[in-house]
C-alpha cells in the first residue's frame, strides 16, 4: 500500500490487453486524490489530473501523454 496516496496509471488497449508497466503519476509527500483521466485523438493524447496538498493547500496537477500513454511528460500545476 502506498502511504502517500499517490496516483498510478496503467495503459490498457481496446482489446483489454494491458502493458506490463505501471506508471506512478504523483510522487510527493502530500496526499494525492481525486484522479481524472481524459483522452482525444483516438486515445493518442491522454490527460491525467489530480489534487495534491504537498504545499499545505490543495492544487490541481496535470500530466499528459502524446503517444497513448507509453510515456508521460513532467508534472504541471
């Protein structure tokens, strides 16, 4: 169990075949909660958002992928 309540992502294609890799989306000392996922362009562009309180107050964070979730860009908030 992850004691920091981090957010994880695993890519699954339309044939319900998952990749072997699980991505840890958030990695910080605060609580990460309320994850949301959206996609566009036949699931090529993926957007992951969540709320985190590492700075003492809640902020919205975003990570995205431009290749169907194979790689994720840095965290934005």
